[in-house]
């Protein structure tokens, strides 16, 4: 065989190989009526994004329960090995500045609604001629359950002109500001009692119970289950309790933090305090909605909602991959070899600044644990979606443990 014939033979092999690859590619892109199970191949590619300000907590297994050094619970909380799926968690506590964004959004939405209903020029409801388009309805199977059609027609592109007398007059008439008799030294103060966030949410904890079609009492199967049975409505007062300092420290009334902690720029990167569980949950709902509004309907399908971590997730993240450790840094002591405190505690009676701060510390302080999380010990208390129960490890699942109970509602008067 000559060199030329070998060359032609190699070319022929390449052509045949190319033809085979093309054939495979074409057959994989379509769904020919071959009668075979080939799956769905017409979906677009999915590129998940890492949420801003969050770190990835990898899946793993850890020992759930108190350690020997946890005196109050060491002998009442049985230990249990549990497996946790991966999740994202904020790298720091929610700061004043971050929570202000939520509060200001609620405030501005209420104010813009008042101005729109009063017909103030420049703040009227958007019409079809302004480029407003009604949202397209999507089937429940294509839309995550926490996304509701957005029919707001408020104008958010223009800033609120606080120096406009017409606007101020309308806001005064609608109770946005305190009355002159209630205002301090005649200043113009917002009446934060009207800053309420209304939202709907899906009670997933009831899904397994309500979706069960078998009726144990009648021993029959019920009719089809509707997801609407899990939808709840809530109205939450969003402004934090600025008297939280006085509740915990009897003599903070002469401390600047008492009056200015939440709104003063100097404390913007400090953790927010005075936020109850309902407010923290509403904040998560708003954060989800705020994020999803910037995505296309197709992108929304692959997003998951923000929520508070479960108590077990928080414990798993707080340990920082340190098995059976009291503190996130792994050691049994709250000081390092140089005598410096490793977190913001009340170190010595009367000497509150021994750890570097008299009260709270900025959200990024001290050292992060092995997962990259700051202040998982000390500083401020943090909310979880489920409660702590010392004996829960005896009856919860050993994969993603979840414990909750139906607590009585507390009447909160604002």
C-alpha cells in the first residue's frame, strides 16, 4: 500500500468518525419518534449564582447536641449523629444598614402609594401608555409557590422630593408624620407605626400533613389537594424595637447608642437588634421578592427563597467543622495565647471593654470560623426558623433534622 493510499484511508476514517459524531449530536438534540425513553433535551443550561454576602456551607455529618462543657444542657441533651445537606448562609449577622434597606423600602412604598392615590404629579400610577405591561400568568407547575403576580404600578424611578411643600402637605394629611403635639421639639419625625409589610407565604411545614390524601378517621381518600391550602397572609410592623438596649441594660439611657443605634451612619455595619421573629421572617420574604423581581421568569424557576436557618443548620454552621467543640475556634478557652478575647462576650464583671467593645461589635470582627462565618459566638443573639428543644435529638430525623411546634400567637400592639 502506498503512502497516498494510506493517507486517503486515514482521511476516510476521519470523515466516517466525523459523520458518526454529527449523527450522535443530531440524534441527542431532537426527540425522534423512536419509541425509546430518551428524556427531555430542550431545556436551557442552568448556571446557579452564589448569593451576595453569603458563604457555602458544604454537606456533611456532625454530632448534634450539647457538649460536656455546656453545663445547662450537657446531661439533658442526648447526642446524635446527623447528616446535613449543603446550604448558603450570610457571612455575618444582618447589619443595621442591611435592615434599613428593608425598612426604607416599606416606608417608600407606603409613601408612593399615598402620593399615587392622591394624584400628585410625577407619582401617579403607571398606565399602559407609560410602558406598563400586565405580568403574564404562568402555570403553578412553572412558578415557585412564593412568587405572586406583581401588579404594582408605583413609580420607583424618581426620588421622593422631601422639599416639595405639596408632597409634605399630602403626607401630613395622611398621617405619615407625627402630629405637631407628638413631635419632639417641633421636629418632623416619621410615624413608624404605619410602616407595615404585607405579604403571603407558603407554610411548607404543613405540606406533609395537609397533602396526605388518606383520611384516617373515615378510612377513605380525600379529593385532590390544593396548594392554596398552605398559603398564609401576614402583616408585620417592620421598625425594630429601639428600646431593646434599655430592656437588657438598665443604665443605657445616657448612652448615645440608646437613641441613635439603628439609624445613625456610625453604626451601619453593626448587627441590627430589637428585631423579633416575625420581623426576621418578613425580612427574608422581602429579600426573596426583591431579588426575584430583577430576574426573568425562566431564571426564577431555579432560584430558592431566602429563609432563616433551622436550629440544626445554625448549630452545624456555628461549629465550623469542629466536631464536639464548644466554640467555633475549636479550643475550650475564650482567649488566645496572647490573652485577647476571641469573641464579644461579657468578659469580667464591670469591665465590658476587655474584649474591645462596650456593647455590640461590628459584624465583621474577630476571626471567621472554618466556614467563613463571623461572630457565631458572642455579640448578638440570632434567630432560627425552628426552636431549640434539648430532647429533640431523640425523635427528629437523622438527615436534615427539623423540629417545630404550634406556639400560641402573641398579641403585639404598636
